[in-house]
C-alpha cells in the first residue's frame, strides 16, 4: 500500500515536472516567440501590403491614366488654345475637340481668304460692359459666331457705348452710363483687345466673353485672364496708365464719329454700314449675316 502510495506520489511529481517542461518546449513565453519568429513574419506582411498597394496603383494608372478617359481637372483647366496643341487623347479627355476643330477651321478660312484676296467682313460692335443687352449680344451672338467663322470676319469690339468724355490736362475723364465701375471694365476690355491685336483675336474675344458672362463684369478681369490664358498684369497696368486712357479716347472718338449716331447699345456696323435691317439681322443671327456678306469661299463653319 505504502509503495503504491509512494509510487503514485513519485509518479505524480514526475507528471507535474513532465507537463511543465513540455509546456516550456511547445509553447514558449510570448516574448521568446516574437523573438524567434515574429520579425520575419512582420516584414513579410509589410512587403505584401506594399505589393498590394503597388498593384492597385498600377491598375489605377492603367485604367485612368493611360486610357486618358478621365477628366484631369488640373490639365483641362489650361486655356483651350494650349490644350489644342496637345495630343488627341488629352483633347478628347478634356472635351475640347469641338473647340480645337473650330480653331483649325478658322485658320483654314483665314488662309483661304488671303489666298483668294477676299476682304474679311468687318463687324464693329459698339457696346458697354455693364449693359444687359450688350452682355447678351456678346455672349449669344458675337462669341459663338466668332468661334464658328472667325476666319472670315474682322471682329472689332469698341467698349465705350453711351459714355462721354472730357479732356482734363493730358488725360481724358470718362463718364459711363452705369457708373465708374463700367468705365473701369470698358478700359480693361479696350486694353485686352489692344494687347492681343495682331496676335490672337481668340484670346481677346474669349477674355471679353468671360467678363460679360460674369455677374461682376467689371471686376472679373483677373479671374477671366487666368481662365482664358492671357497675362493679367499687362492688362491691369495698361488700364490704369495714360496708355490705357489714350486707347479709351480712341474708342470714344470711334463711337462719337458714327453716322448715324449711336442711340442704342449694342450698336452693330457691318463693312462700315449701320441700318436697322443690319442691326436686326445681327441681333437675330450674326453668323448668318457674316456668312451672307462674305464674298469668298463659304466656310464650313457657316453650316455646322
Ligand atoms: C480689321 O479692321 C480694322 C479696322 O477696324 C483694320 O485696321 C484691320 O486692318 C482689319 N484687320 C484685318 C485682318 O482685316
């Protein structure tokens, strides 16, 4: 009995010892476990994560980058004239292909006019920046017509309207129908037109159109310059200098020498002639009036 008891006791002590050593072998202390196997496994996980991110990134680039089917806001914010010089993929993605086709048509028309020695249709528009009818006419008739048939027309904008002027020393002092802000806006457009003269009529027209679209037409200069891609600084400098003052005086003289005298804005003169009929046709469909007046080969822009 005693032996059995002793045996059982010894057996039990052995068992406890055995279990303790077994536990040590098979499930070591957590710190030992991390030390032994943790670091390689951790690195592997980080590596897998990086790999997954790279694959996702490449997939994103493939679908949205190389297929160029997504609207890249920053790129597409560039002026249309600049975008049109880039590859077709970009032009399509920014949805300016119609504008770019119009620009190239303008160039073809202008070249054809030169080659056939056909004078451009001279359209002079006398207007003022804060007048609602002027804004409407430029937005709905002048700018769209120019985009379509800009190659066969000499669009000449005269932002002065019903303003008056008086000389004060070497400067002219202008008084405008809608107040000093309108005078400021008029001179800004005069300067923009003058600075683009002989370079890019599209830029001047786009700039003027942008200002007219704005609710704050007289104050929209800086943002419109940025939008259409003209430098604002020279326009601003001109508009506050005596150079701008003199340019505006020329606009005043052109307006004051109209025959018949201007009694409405916008006032339209085609090839030097203003009649009520010309005015009505221009207000209804300026593009058609330009196309009907032009003597050279008909522009595709007249029918598209
Ligand atoms: C456009 O008309 C102006 C007169 O307003 C003239 O001085 C200029 O030479 C004309 N430009 C072209 C390209 O016909």
